[in-house]
């Protein structure tokens, strides 16, 4: 059970390093008032605050979040995949597969993984991923060169990108970082000049989580500059749009609201340009609807609940939006309601996130933080207590 919130973990780590709240706030460049409220459980720890404090305290963001969380019955299968996935990634091409071995069978399995992750159904669809990686490596070892080998490496890049997202979702950040590096390795051998750009987009997610915003933005800028050397196609535009969306969150967490909004505007232009086109987004998930979702996420990261809710008021997610994306959207809207002071609506929106993407919701650090803050002022609420028990959060 996640029995201690981020605020309590910060307080404990701060005392172990013999820092006062004043000293920690100064060193981390965060508001002393906010830090006090977070430690007291009155305010949720934002990702930016958690990363800034973790750096000063000499601990990881995962340590302060309490990740990876203990497996619950609803997540047992997903957590059970992690050791095999780690083994497959670390072994690289030195371990034979025990599953499918033909390229068609492996790509079909990879499609099932992709669909499972799109639907945020990690338990059902990710068990095949370790053997997909092993099988693709075995095929690549059997080929000397040529277009077929490049196609294998393209599939490997995609498989590693899914492995990164899966490990990231469940809080195994060391494994997610290794998968991101492997994705870059495979992308560089794919023969497709867009794949290395998409791999940099993936790498920027690891930098985002760790609080390395400057490095993340440099990664995005470098990838975008590389894209400008290529012929403009719908596929390339989709990846550029994804770079802008990642850049928007990196900028927001770096408290650069103007740059964050500029990235959103550029992403919207890209979305409008390719709206009627068929394109591959290289696993980035770029769609016009994702621009709307990020337009709400940016003010939330800037602690501007009013702007986030104003934008959300005009957004109606279509049924075709991936549950994984919709779940993130409702979690952000819940955070916005909490910032706005409406705790009832914050909880109601968490319920929406749970309905569309239960596995994602249960394992999201900001859900855990929101639940604790709600419980701090709503002791004895049966629905809240039931939700917290389902999410394995002690309140």
C-alpha cells in the first residue's frame, strides 16, 4: 500500500539531510508557503516541485512518489511482466525468444501490445512484449544488411518505445530510461530518418520526469532542427507536432508559460495541416485531440486552474480518443478543479478517469496526491474512502 504521501516523504528526507523548510525552499527555488502546505498534506506536490526538491535532497523522483507502487490484484500481471522485460532489454540480443519467431507473427504481437496500451489495458496486452523484443533481435542477427533488416530495426524501435512507456507508467524509471536509449539505438539503424527524431521525443519524456527541463528542451530543439532538414510529409509533421506537445509540458514545468503556449499554438497548426491526411505518428500518439488535451495540461502544470477549466469547458472528447489519452485528460481536469478549490468536482473527475482508464488512474502519482489532499479535508467520505482503497492509497 502507498501509505505515505509525497509531502511526508519530503519531510522525512529533509530531516535526514538536516535541512529546515526555509533552507530546502531556498535551495530548490520553490515557494516556502507551498512547501509547508505540501508537507502538511494541504496541497498536492506538483511534478515540478517534487523534481526540484528531489534534486536538492539527493533522492530520485520515484523515491518521493513511492514508486513503483506495490502490486494490487488488478495490476499483478503488469508488474509480473517487468522482470522479464528487464531481462529482455538488458540481454539485448544474447537471449533466444520463447515465443513467435517470424516477422509477421512478431509484428502482429506488437500490434496487440500497441492496442492494449492505447486502451490503457496493460495487464492484458503487455506480456508478449519481452519475447517480441527477443524475437526481433534474433531476426536482426540473422540478416547482414538490406531493407528487411531496416524494417526489423523499425519494429524494434517501436517495441522499445512501448517498453519505455510501459515501464514509465508503472514507475520503473531506470528501466524506462534504458528502453528509451535502446529505442534510439534501433531507430538509428531503421533506415527511416524520422525514427531517430521520434526516439528523441521518447528520451525527452525521461528527462521531463526527472526534472531535467533544460536538457529535455534541448533534446526537443535538436530533434526539431533535424526534422527541418527532411522533406515535409504528413508523417514528419505528426512527429513535429508531438515534439511541440512535449516541449509545451517541459516549458510549463520550467515555469515558462509563454514558450509553453507557443508550442501549443504550433502543434495546433500542425494538427490542422494534417487533419485530413493519413499518417504514421511513430508511436507518439499525435492527434488533433491530443492538442486539446495538452492545452489543458499546460495551465495545470503552471498551477492556473482557472485557465485550464476555461479551456476544458469547450472540449468534448470523441469516442475515438484513446482511453490512455482520455484518462490523462480527466486526471489533469481533476487537478484543475482542486486548484480552483472545488473538491467535489475534483473527485467526480477522478471517477471519470477511473472509468475510462482504471489501470492508468490507479498508478498515477498525481491521482495519489489528489486523493490525499481531498481526504485531508473530507474525512469519513465513503466514496472517497472506497476510491482510495481501490487505488491502494492510505488516507
